[in-house]
C-alpha cells in the first residue's frame, strides 16, 4: 500500500510542532495512508516510529472497495 | 495522558458517561444479556440445520449515527460475524440513509463487500427509537441455508464471480411499520432454495429483533436515554482500554510472517500468500498486509472486513481474552490493506464465499509473527480449515435433501498453550459454534456417520500437547453430488510454539461403493495404511502409490473434480490437521505421556519418537498396565538432547 510523503507545511497545518511534539523527528518520519480501525476507514497521517496519528479524517465508507453499482445514476 | 477507567472519580465518570459507574455497569451487563437472549430465542426456534445445529448466527447492539455506530455488545457466538457487524450496521444504515428510518423498520444487507462474510449471512438490522430519537440498533446476522447461486447451499470454493455466488442484497427494507414488505421477501424467495425453512426462520429472527428492542426500551425507560448512550460508550471504552493495556505489555518492534492457502478452485498453479508486517509501538499496533497475493479466481476469497475480524480474533486470543469483543477493541489497532488481494477481494470477479479459509491464515500469520515476542504466552495453531462438505440429492419419493457443514471435517483440534494440552474437538479459532449431533444428521439425511474419532500421533508434540486430528467417515445412502473444500493440506496449520512441534497434516478421500461397499460388507473401513489403496484422493499431500499421507508426497488438488457425483453407499473420509504443541516435548512428564498412550492420543512408537519416553505394555489389551521405563527414557532423552 503506497504511503504518501507529508511536508512540513502539511504538519504545520495540522497543528504539529515537531520540536515540541516529536523531538528529533522531521517531516520525513510521517506518512499519509488509509487505515481500517474502530469506526471504519480513515485517511491517517501517522508518525511512523511511534504510530501516533496527527490526523485521522474519515475515509470512504467502504475504503478502497469499488462496487459494480458505484457511480450509477438512476435519475 | 489517558486516565484509566477505574481511576476516574465519581464526578468524572458521571460527566463522561451520563450515568454513575454502577448504572453504566448495570446497563452494559444488561446489553450483553439482551444479545444473548436474542440468540437463545433464535436457537430454540430455528428450523434450518445451520442455525439450529450449528449456531451460525450472532447478535449485536450498536449505538446511533452521532456516535458513529459503536458496537457495544456482542453475543457469545460466531466470532467471524462479530468483527464485521460493526461496519455492516454502519455501511448498511449510511447507504440506506438514517434519515429514512422510522420505528417498525427492519433493514437487511448481505453483500460481502459492504457488510462482510458471505451472501448467505444476512444482516437483519432493527433501528431502536426512544420516541422520535434514533438511539440504537439491534442486529442479528444469521446464515440462510441457501441464497441462490450455482451451488445448492452455497459452500464451494469453485464459484468464479458474484453472479455464480448467489443473490446480493444491497441495503433493503424488509419490514416497515412492523409489516413485512412483500417485494423484499419475493426478492429472496424467488432466488433462494429451501424456502420452507427460510421463511419461519426469518420470522423468528424478526421476533427476536423485537425482543431486543423491547428490552432496550425497558432499560431506557428506567435509566434514561443519556445513561443508555453513555453505557454504549463505556462498554466500548472498556474493550479499548483492555486491548491498549495488553498491547503496551508486548515488546515494541517489527514482526513479520507469511502464511498461505493451498490453491483456488481453477487449478493448483497459483500460490496464494499472505504477508503481514506488524509494527508495535507503545500501546499502538499497525498490521500492514501489503504484498499479499492478488485475489483468487474463485470463491475462496475473503473480504476486507473478514480480515479485520481475523486480526481482532487473533489479538483477543493472544493478549486480551478476558473482555468482550466490542468495536472498541480496534481503537489502537490500524489495519493497512490494499483492495484486490485474496483477503480483500473486490466485485464482480473476486467472489467471496469460503472467506474463513483465507482469513484463517491471517490469524495464523499473526500468531506466527508474534510467537517470539509472546514467549510463554504463545498459542499453538489449530486445524486450520473447516473442510466443509456440501452435498445434496433426492430421496426415492422425490424429496430433495441437503447437507452442509455437517459431514466433512468441520470440527477439530486447537493448539496447546502454557495452560495445558489443547482440546481436540472444537471449531476453528475464528468460529464458536455447535457440533451438529449425529442423531440430528441421521434423522434428517440419507447419511450415516460411521466414524468420528481422534487419530493417534496427530497432535503436535510438546510439553503441552496439541489437540488430536479428527477422522470422520460418512456413508451416503443415495446417489449424491458433493462439493468438498479442504484448503489447508499442504503445510501444517497446527503451528507448534515455544519449542513445541507442529500438528500433522490432514487429507480427504472418497471410497466409492464399487471399491468396497461397507453396507454389503457390513464392516467399517479400517484406519490402517492399506485401506487407502481402495480410496480416491480428494485433497492432501499423499503418496501417489499408497494414497497415504506423506508430507513429501504429491499434492492432490481439491477441485480436480469440482463436483463429486457418487452412487449410493459412497463414503467420504475427512482427516483434519492436528493442533500445534507448546513447549519442548522432552520436558513433558513421562507419566502424562503414558496417560496419552493409554488414551490413544499417542502410540508407544510416537512416545519414543516424539517425546523420548519408553513405554512398555499394550494400550489395547491392558491399558492400565502400561509402564514407563525410566532408565530407557533417560537414555533416549539424553540422545535426543545431544542431537
């Protein structure tokens, strides 16, 4: 599963202060990717060593699954 | 820093949960009582063998949309359903639209990709309203004996797509204002077989949803809505905290393992492998399944939610067995899983039916990956495959019959633990079901269960011994067609741990009547090696000449004959895999080995070979006269230690 790189600007926008919250870490220590957990699918930004999430946005209801009926417009 | 639940003072607790600690606990217990009561009601009144004799259903309670549907209570039944049902409720209700629900509704969904499991496992979801407010859902997921598709009763690994697999029901209203919706029933009954059994069972399911709703509303009337909703949060927080505590006790690190399944239903040329990389840091865990093989060409696939279940069950077994398996158990666990693998199949080509055969290795991969980190707390592997036998035919008077999951190798051994020897007759770790009674089978089917017994020397040797493999022979009195699905015969599933040895391999054979009719001969088929010369292999690693099990032999492919057509008096023999042992076998007390020889779990030869214990006597003619030769045992064990 590909894990997107995260920039320092991205982390800043998420309210992360690296010096305060993750001393010794850089933006290269974070990745953005979908996870399945309690509550369903999330697009998480996670510190890879500690697994701490700095962002968890709800993802698509079925995650990466595409149904045959997805996109069907019956109107 | 998170304050543990027991360290909250009374004020903090009440503020968080809208109820005092005592009330929240009472309501949490009450919810567990409710789901169990719903299950008892279905079990006692079901007609279908798969519900009545297998307990192939589960009940849950979930919270409302504004809480994101937390699943706070689960029944003591099929774990394979429990891990999917929290998402099943959310996905079904969100697609249907919570705003479209009203009191008196029941919504159903059976789509494996939306709701997990397979199409026969319909989720029946009842919204619970307190006045006009949607406060909860009670859900029964129950296996329907048939859901259409090309295989009667459905259990087969040879179906090639969703169109062959069976009827897919997107979120659909089944009841409105407590009245059945005829068109929804027609959808099922125009597609499914054995509807005379399905209809009363669906009515019973509906009645038990009403029971669950009624009991919830009685509690809400007594304690109030806020206390009830607080108790839902509290119940999931208890599970989350227990799992978090258990995770924190595991050593941090990266743990990897691979597992597999024999093949799919097209041919045996494709190697299906699960790769898992587990990263553990503090109280958090991430399981990444990237690199797992693409989805299979037939219905051996599992869906994403089934894989989520297997992860949860594995971790509950290994590190947190004491608290209920609510949705909160996953709070500090992230699963990374791309779509389109054989444990995350997609429609329409990634047919999902025998999903547990593919998620069993997920569970085993977690067991294997964490074995060293767990040390003494590692758990041995089980028999690995339900070896489901699915058959049907017609009686002389034209009445159709069907058997499903009764006469194969559905039940077998578990792996040993630090606590002791393993049980030899349970159902796989991810399930929690009954064993259909032989009397029930024989009273309803033209079938006779000839053998149902343990096999010596099949359980993994260890300080604590793995469970023994189960051998089962079933005689079919009429002509029949059969689908046989043993999918873990190439390598042992009964993983040995902490120095224990792995369990033996299983296999399946059919003895056609023209090669030895047990009815005419009036004697059972023996269990010695020479009898297999008369057998036709169905699946397993076998010597091609003798047809006996041989780990270095030839693999006989389970779907080489996709449908077995047999004449009257054919016998199918299933031998499950053995369970894994725990601990060094040469540390096992010789007296315990002697007892195993007396009870025929171990032979005298096996005691010598696997345990280094020399036993004299004859277990068949003088079982209480067996003796341990202590001097010879010391010598033998010294030889084994010197290797």
